[in-house]
C-alpha cells in the first residue's frame, strides 16, 4: 500500500493499535447513541482572590475510562473518524444546560469554558449550531468561552478566521488553548479576535526548575498578552512555587491540580456550595 520498494511488516503492535482504535470508535459510537457522555468540571481561579472565575468543561467517556482510556487518547480517534463534530455539540448542549442550572440553583456567576476540536474550524454550520443552543437555553453568551488550540489555527485560513468572527458576533468569548505550543507569529495573533491566552502547562511546569540563566517562557507570553491586552490563564499549576511565581505577575487566572483536579458533577456541586457560602 505504501508504493514501490516499500515493505511494512504487519506485526502484533500494529494489530493491537488497530484493535484499540476499533474499540475506541465502537465505544464512542455507543456512548453517542445512548447519550452517556459525562462532563468533568475544572475550576479556574482568579490569581489574586483565589476565587472561582470560570470552569473548564472536560469530556468524560465512562465506557472508555473503565478501560483506562482518557480524552487525550480518544479525542484524536474521534477526530479522525469525524465523530468529534457530534461529540462537541453534545458537550456544548450539556454544558449550557448545566450552566443555566448552576446559575439558578447555586448562584454561580462565572464562565463556562468549552473545548472544541480543530475540525469545527472548517464546519460551516458550527457557529449557527452554537447560536441556536445559546438561544434555546437562554444563556448570556458572555458567560460562554470557547477554547481553540493554538495548533488548530496553524493554517489560519480565511475560513477559520470567518468562524472566529461569527462566534464573536454571537457574543461568546474566545481563548487560544495550549498557547506557546503552536507557531502563531506575533502579527497573526493581532488578527485573531481572541480574548484570552491559556499558557500551556509545559511552560508552567518549567517554573522554578530553570537554572536562572534565562527568564521563563511564561514571562514572554505575559508580555505578549499585555501588548495585545489579552487575559491570561496559566494551566497546569501543580505546586505552591509555581503559584507564588504567577501571583507576582500579571497573570489573572490559574488552573491546575494544585487548586483542584477536574471534578465530577457531585464533587463540583459540593465545591460550588462551599465557594458560594465563603
Ligand atoms: P486541555 O484542553 O489542555 O485540557 C486540560 C487537560 O489538562 C485536562 O486533561 C486536565 O485534566 C489536565 N490538567 C489540568 N491541570 C493539570 C495539572 O495541573 N497537571 C496535569 N498533569 N494535568 C492537568 P483531560 O481532561 O484528560 O483532557 C485532555 C484533552 O482532551 C484536553 O486538553 C482537550 O484538548 C481534550 N478535550 C477534553 N474535553 C474535550 C471536549 O469536550 N471537546 C474537545 N474537542 N476536546 C476535549
Ligand atoms: Ca482546554
Ligand atoms: Ca490546554
Ligand atoms: Ca492539551
């Protein structure tokens, strides 16, 4: 299949990989049909007040987590099979429904941040679909933030830029996720209608580990954000030292295991109750 003079041994590893992909695809289809995807909620805190400012909604597939397979592994499969388009909409629908519920029942005032796959950037119907869900649930669009990975903007085609514009027109916020791992040029960043940069956790992880010979990458991103007047979330904060460092910068928001792991619905509700009564 690979053409002339090429030999690829069909070994057990490849067979196992195919089996695994097939298993994932099957379980995803199944979960979609039964509508049994679940959401996990990860608090994003204000760096100064340490109070909840937003929540990142993360997809969970119980049938796959039982096999030890998480989103880092199943989302690429969902992307290659095209299932991701339906899955993303399913997540948005559930998230908006929950947002309204938490506002009403728990007095939650923050934002909900929702991840979307790169493939939505070429989906002509995406913004319209999001718009009708926002309308259906009657949510304030400024409480909804859509996270797009920096890498998915790599070609920054006319079409992707159009989609971002359409989403902004709906009144939702946009953030560039895993920022610093892609290759956005400074001047390109100027053109993106985004509100927020999420510093990839690999750069946060570096904090406090350097030899002091060069300033942390985080500082460069913060300078860039100041220049474009963007808000910043530092992802993957795991230690007190990392937090202490970020606290002294202009980084407005932090997220990471140091504050909270992604919470299931029940734990998130307990967390909200505690926050609101503080
Ligand atoms: P992401 O958007 O960068 O989400 C953050 C991931 O980093 C989450 O993993 C979260 O558990 C993990 N994380 C957050 N703080 C820390 C920390 O302090 N330390 C460490 N080690 N990890 C931390 P998760 O839930 O496994 O999600 C993985 C990726 O799957 C996400 O990365 C995102 O790209 C994708 N994803 C998750 N939910 C959705 C979804 O609903 N739709 C789409 N299209 N993609 C999703
Ligand atoms: Ca994200
Ligand atoms: Ca991220
Ligand atoms: Ca990521």
